[in-house]
């Protein structure tokens, strides 16, 4: 059910708040830079973020070393930014904090619900976020100061490309930029009530010992994982970034053996039974039903989407403007409706093999008929959360398969050249600056490659 109840990666921004109580109980200082400390929980949060964003969910063997190196580097940049009095105002910090608070408030639905789930009021979140936000802005300002003078010339780009062995040049499959504009038909109140009434009937049958909860889950639950686990999950109190927050909050309100009233989440209506509670862990079993969307609801949304498509084709607005105005997809405000590459580099260039989610199968079939610049007719589909939706598909660009070359891929090669040169500038700067600060690292990490080099340079001072 992790896929069914998973939140967006953005929820991991709340890591520091969700682990704050743990820090008060037990934590470990693993690094000190000047007057700033690095906690084990800081590393754990960064590693959790990396694992969440990793395509396979697996961290590299040197992830801990790399992460501590990054955290030390950030502290050094913060301290140097303070020395140089780089301009980061209280207004900048407050603006960033407001954006983050608004994000969480929209994610949880209200300030009250956010406090119920996270355990922190708006005031407490502001206090907890203020220092990390300010340090993040200072570090970014310092990094920008270091890399701003770094430029690459066409001759440097060519030298970098010419140094790549010909048999090591990347081969690019046909790549596309694909946009979608999604409308999610809303179920009527009658269909919502029908789903609620069915769950209430299930609850009554279990309480009257007429049926077994697990058997009802197998027969009726729309959770994709129910056949494997009968709807049983073990939740941790801090699982707010893995599971839907409403689901987690409702689960922890139950007593052992108790069955909830129907709980509404972004995935439907849930009936939750508390199986066992053990410290910060609970074992629950659930049944989820989605309120059905009627044919007339679908037809109305298809008609609306067809009208939106006609407006784009008539140049009343661009595709991206239409997405911003009309799309119901939660990610639309962040990605503008463009599908993102699964390589994790933030690119919108994708290959056909990346369209491997069942919800994207119809897009693959469209690509044989769509030409760059064209927009499909509205189509019905089932999204990754099992909801019936409709969308139009926009094929923005398509490249031909080719071996990397300076003509077709200059911007990519230029960016790689610039990234390498910037990294060298930052490494050189760190090597020069770190010896000017007091740095202590826990013995567990002293053999990390760059940390070992830094500590050696400190020992020579």
C-alpha cells in the first residue's frame, strides 16, 4: 500500500520537524565546524531524502561519507558567508519560511490538521525552520559567490568532448518532451455516500461477528496490495512522509481492536481496524473504497477538456498556461504538466522505456500518431492512485536516436563541462578555507576520502 498511500517527495522537507522529539531524547554529535554542530539525525534526514529520490531506493556504499562531506561543506560556507557579511536578510528568511509553511498547510488541508499530524503549531514550525532556512540561504549565497565567476568557453567544451573516448560517448535513444493536462471527475455526493454506507455496513457485519475483516478486505478493498497482505500494514508514528497523513492520524487515534468510522483520504474512503499497538508502531488492517464516477461526470469532463484543447489550438493560451489554469494533477504547479525524466536529474527529456507505469500505457500508443507540437484528443485513463481521470497529451519535441555529438548535444556537453569546472572551484575553495576553521569529526567518519584529506590539512596548520 506504500504506492497507494505515498506522499510526494516534497513532504520530506518536514524531516527536521518530525524528528525533533527524537533529537531531544537521543542524538549524537558527529561533527563540529566552528560553533556549529552536525547531528546524526541531520545525516539520517539527508540520507532518507536521498533514498526516497533514488530510482531504486538503494543508497551507494559511500553515501554516509558523501553526506557528511556535504554537511561539513555547508557549515563552512555558512561561516564564511557570515564572515563576509553576505546579504541574507530577515525578510529573505521569513519569505522562505512562509512559502514552506504554506506548502505544508496546503498538503495537510488546514493549520489545525497540520498541528494534529505533525505535533507542531505554526509558531513552533517557524522557530524550528528559521535557523536551517537561514543557514541554507547563507550557504547558497556563498556557493553562488564561488561559482559566479566560473565560465566555460567553446574551446573548453570542445576539449572536454574530444577527451571522451569515442567508444564511451553516450548513445541517446529517441527522446521526447511530453506534457499532460489532467482533469479528475469528482464523484457526486450520492456516490460518496454510497461508498461510506458500504463501509459502515462492513463495520456492522464485523462487529456483529457476521463477517471477518480480512475476508471483507480481500473481497471488496480497492487497495492493489490487498491480495498479498489482506490490507494489513505496520505504521510508525513518523510515517507521515510515506503514508497519507489522514490515514496515519486516524490509525493512531484507534484503540486495540477498535474499528474507525469511514476516513476520507486522497485515495478514497477507508475503514481501519487497529490490530496491535506497540510503542510508536501500530499494526492496522484497512478496506478502501473509491466513490464511483458516473458516465455523465466523465462525459462532462471530456467535453470540458475538449474545449480547453480547442482554446490551445486557437492560440487563446499556451499549453503551459492551460495546465496552470485548469489541471487537477497535484504535481502540475511544480512541473507545468511536463513528464519528468526518471533519471532524477530534473530533465523533461524522457525515453519511451521510461513510460513504464500502467497509467502511461495509452501515452505510448499515442506516440505513433502524434507529431511534435500536436495535442491528442481527450482520453480516459486510470491514474497511479487508481482514480478515473481524463487527459490530453501534448508531444512537445522528439529527437532521433544518435550518438552524442557537439551539434545535437552542445548544451548538455557545455553543462557537464561547466559542472566539472564549478565543482573544481568549490573543492579548491574548501581546501583553502577549511583549515581556517575549527573542525572535528567523529572517529567513525575520519577515513572518508575527502574528510581524511581535510583533517590532514588541518593537522599541518
